[in-house]
C-alpha cells in the first residue's frame, strides 16, 4: 500500500515515522517548504544566532533512506480525490492509496491595504524566516501587528539585534483573551521593561507603499498616526492552510473536518495537525489546536488508523508552554481569561512582578482544575496526575513542592504561596513534601 503525506512538519513526520514502525507500506512525504523536517519552534533561535538551520533538523539526512521514507520537495497544486492522484507544480503526478493531509497553518491577513507588499510577512515558515533575515540589515524599525506567542517571539528576535520594535494590539493588555488579567498585566509590564513600544487598543489601518512595492510605514486606524518602519510582521494569529482544497469535495469548515479517528469525508484520506478540525472535540478542547504536541499526537494516531489499527484521538489534559521574553509560561488544565461561575482561583505573584502561580479549582468541591505558572517551572507529570485524579485544592497546596521543576539552587517560592493562601483564607496549611526526586517518583507511582 502506498501512503502519501502532504506536509513535513511535526504532524506529517510523526505520521511517517509511526507508519514505518507499524508497517512495511510505501511512504512518501511531500513538502515545498524545506527538503528536511526541522523544528519549527526553533526558527527564532536561528535568527538570534543560537542555532544554525542544520541544528534544527532532529534527524540526519541518512535517516530517511534508512527508514525507507521517500522525500519529495515539490508543491501540490491539485488533489483528485476520486482518482487518488496529486498534480504537482513540477508537472509530475503522484498516486496514493491513502493520503494524510498535514498542511499546517498560514499567517492571518485581514484585507489590510498593503498587506502583500515586500517586507511584510508572518513568522511561520522557513521562508518567513529567510524574508525577515533578508530585510534586517540596516533596519531602523519594525512594526508587529498582533500579539500572542508569535508576536512576542518576533519582537524578541528583532530586539536581539537592537532593532527598535513597535507592537500594535487591539486588546487593552497583552494576550488578555487567553491570559487572566493579572498575568496579562505582568506580561504587558514586562514588554515595556524591555524597551518595546507596545501600543494597546489600536488597529492597523494601512501599510504604506514606498513607491517601489516595499513597506515603509504603517498607519494606525484610530488616530491616523504614521509610524515609519522597514518591516511589518503580521502575527494576528494563524489559520489552516486549506484554501487550495476548497473547490474539491473535501468537507472544510475553518479547517478540514475530521472524526475522532482523524478521517475526513473522503475515503482513505486523513487530516492532522494545524489544518484539522475535530468535528466533536472533547470537553474543554478546541476544534482546532495549532500547537506542537497535538500535531505529534495526531500523527501517531493517524498512522495507527492508516495501518488498520483503529485508535481514537485523545489529546488528554490541555497544556502549553512558551516564553514571554525571559518569563517562562506554563499552563495545565483549565485556566481561562473569562472563567465560568463554578471556577474559582487563588493567585500569588512575587513582589518582583516576574513570577506567579495560579491555581484554578471548582467552587463546589474544591477539586483542582488548572495551573498557570509564570517564571517558575512545574513538572508536567505531577500537575497532570493532580488534574486526572481531581485532587483537592488544599492537598495540592500542601504538596506543591513536588511540582517544582526549577534547576538546583534556584530560589523556591512554594512556602510564599502557602503563606499567602493561609493569610487570605485563615487556613493553617504546611508544605508536607519536598521536591526530592525519590519523593516525586514515589508520588507518581502511587
């Protein structure tokens, strides 16, 4: 059987690797972005000089031949689902028995005048990175439109080269549609502290053409203010890269509609990663989740199903991690900017304004629902166990040291958190267990 995978990101390559582990089928991976799979989350580190492009490739070039995975660097222009055939930009045709669509995302554009000028791009693909690099020499200012994790990454990249940056966001504080207000305020302050010109509550009106097809300034919609710049980063979110399939019989809403086995409405066709939209997502999960670990999980699940071993997709408990400049961020479970009435929270913030712990719990029985951690590292396995077992809030607080995953000699703040909780609630809780590895392992096995 011939299995063709379009897309060589984490979801597509995970599907290829697991298909090879499970079968002897013929496997072809097609990508027009790069010859070899690379870690997309490392794009910023290439620009900042921390890594070379080759360092972002998890596998040596010989890996693909050794594992009998054929790589094709070409662009798919058309998919003929009836005849199970792909038409390539090169003019070639590639047939398949089963097809996995791992098409990824594209940076959002909302019809702004000038959005297609040169020196205007998002930060998603290797080509985006190359474009950013090509226009950085002598750059006097960059303007970034939109916030979130990609916007802050792009800002950090430019600041690493001492390029002044302005960020335009329509929200009243940074990423406040995702972060609770205290954490959003913390990140907003942190951005200002790093000498980034953050403009809140504003929208892009226009990107100005310099007369030669290049961006030279932006106009703020509300005020008409003109900001001179030589590069405009579009980071107002991403959306599934599915436009070229919309005139086919494939069922597409925002993304490609799939069931819980990641099957589309076309026989033998699967969709995974950023481009897939789960028709019946699990409670608390979004239909489309454009994050690394769900792409990896989807790739594995698709491989099992393609190989005839029926497996349902279960992403488990929500988590994510990132960095806002030098503040690390982790979230586990349900932590919402606008929580429902039965969600309550206890929040502690360090006096330096760069560290915080938030525990979210159910007001009815005080079972833990979520963790938000800023500037402190928590162990994934420990938080996940508490969430799965619906542990009581105060039991979590007493054992909070077990979650700490900061390196040795880092100052620990669990006692400060417990003291704050006791002071506010009148409780008399005490930290019971330390973060010694043997105690953590004993806890996880219990």
